[in-house]
C-alpha cells in the first residue's frame, strides 16, 4: 500500500456530499489516504482504490472509508457531478496532475472491476492491481457488460452490470471477513432460494472491499410493495384490509416463511458468544436509560418496559431462544419480491454498529421484531405522503381506529404466525415483545435526532407493547 498523492482537504470536502458517508453533521477531518489497489486501462482511466481515514473532534471512533478514484489526464464533463479534484496517479514517475472522480459513477472505471471477475471461473482466485478476487459461483461473465450506479443506495454503493449481476462496494471498511459476504456465502452454499447468490468478492490484506451477486430480474422492493397495498386500501371503499385490493396478508405470511427458512439455515452453522436472555435484557435496560435522556416522552412507558425486560431476564435458556447468526437489520426495505418468492438482502447488520457487534450471534427474534416494526411504519409513511402527516391522530389512517393500524396488525399477525408455524407460546411472546420494545426505543432516538415529526410513530407503538 502507498500513500495517495491527493490533498486530504479535497477528500474532506467531498465526503459530506455523498449519500454513504456516515459522519455528516460531525466535525470530521481526513487524516490519511492510502492506495489499496491500482488498475488501469490504456491510456485511461487509472482506477485508484483509496482507504480514507477519518477522525472526529468528538473523540468518537475513527472510521475508514473506501473512495475509488477514476483518474483522467483531461476533464470529463460527464463526471462533473462526481469530481473530487486533482490527483497524481503516477506518483514517483514525474507525471503531472490528473482529474479525479468518484469511480463508482464512471462506467469505464467500473469495467476494470468487472473484468477482474469476468477473467475468472467459479472456484478460482485471482489478483488484479493489488486486489485479491474470489469467484465462488455463478455463470461465465460477459466481459463487455456495462456498469451503472444505483442512485438509491445509502451506506454502500451498488452497481448493476446489464441485467446480470450487482457489485456492492462497501464504503465503510473494517478488517476481517465482511458479515454480508460471510452470511451470503453460507446461504449460497446451502442453495437457499431466499437470497441472491453470492458470485464473488474483492479484498485487500484481509479487508473486504465489495461483493458480486446475481441480479434479480423480476424483483420488486418489499417496502414499495407494502406501500402500494396501503395506497390501494386508502383509495378504495373497503375499511377491512382483508377485503381491499392488494391485500398484503398472504404476502406477509410468505415473507415470514422465507425469514424462518433463512434463520434455520443460519442456525445450522456454528455460532457462539451470543447473549443470554438476562444479558439481552440488561442491554435493553441500558439502551432505555440512554434514550430517556434524549426523549422525555419515554418516561411514561419506562416502568412498563422495565417490567417487560425483567420478564425476559427471568426466562430459562431454552431451545428456540438460542442466539445464532442473524440478518441484524431486517425490515421491508431489505426484502425483494421476485416471481419465485421473497429474497432477503443486505446481511451486514446495522451499519452504525461496530463490526464485532454485527458479527456477534443474536436472537433471531431481533430480526422478527425489526420486520414487525417495519409493518407499523408503512401506513404512517403513506399517510404522510397523502397529507395526513405521520403523527396524525385518532380516526386517521394511522390513529388507533384507523384502517392503517388494521393493515399493520393484519400483516404483523400473518408474518408472525407463518414464521413461528402457529401461535406463539408464552415465552416466545415475552421475547417478541421485549425485542419490539427495544427496537421502538431505538426508533424514538433516531426520529428525535433526524425526523422529529415522526417520533409519534414509535411512541404510539410503545403505548401498546406490554400493556
């Protein structure tokens, strides 16, 4: 690895302009930039893969980001929106300044990554410009496929190559095997029908930079599908969601079955070190205490939530509650509905959590709670779009007697019953309620910091949990 010949101030100015940088709103400083890999076309672009080190004035943990540069000797007007600044890609050779752009926006630079995979057959490992390239599955790849950046990505950058494959570039870097690659590899080797197959990954010195997966041609985003169902309910005459067009109950059940099948496969792999019920409850109490300092309206719910966590702590270590590897950040936005059924995506866990925590086994009921909370958000989001406002009161679609609440409760019931294979027993009900409460407490903090008008959504759910 070599130091990059680029002014760190240019990188510091560029990072806050991106959608994937996690340090927005904090006093951040770029303290280093290192070249991890260098690939080149003839004569251009030169692709420099940088590791950019960021430190924070608030003494938070420093972070490392992947910033790939597409370097050209002349300006590229088509890439002006991704311009970072001058760079010397030929350091030590006497070359002058070139123009550097974020390579994820440049099809010519993306082709260099793609060909590093296309040159390999499944089961082969190769090298390209300092990258170690792994191919584990999938068909032979057309070296001429054209890459285009998906504009909606948040914490990472996803690139589609024609209608064949998706390359996810991990922006925030951590040493060791990436959980998204690790769990997709387990599920691909088990031939799970509920994920996109892992076809390969890129790494440098034990740090994973990206993963290649099959492209799901018929996929519809799960969140969009659920929102369409609620819009059908709002636009029709039926008050009962079971009688409305686009009833989501059966889809929620099929999704519950898919999540259970994925959990069963992940549970069959070795895992140790997860929390006991008592340890999980202690963590939940600590998060509640922290949240109370920011969200005073939680105070009226705190005694009931602490009593719920006490019931969780008292549970024995019984089969069905054992920690295992889980998705870690499951919600409708992490699902795709294809012609062949539901698929789960993005197994990296919550991006803001340290990598060691994301790799730690956890209760599969945390994933279940995340999905149940996601159903609760759908009618509120749709009502906001339609002018009712996310905090609308009694009688609205999001109020206690609204059809939106009926839609959410019906979807939750179908999902949960299908996942559990029937009605929950008393222990399972306690676990689900505790994890639901913990997730909703987290949401009150997130909404208070980012969308104060939405904090009423998790607060309303907390009024029902454990009551």
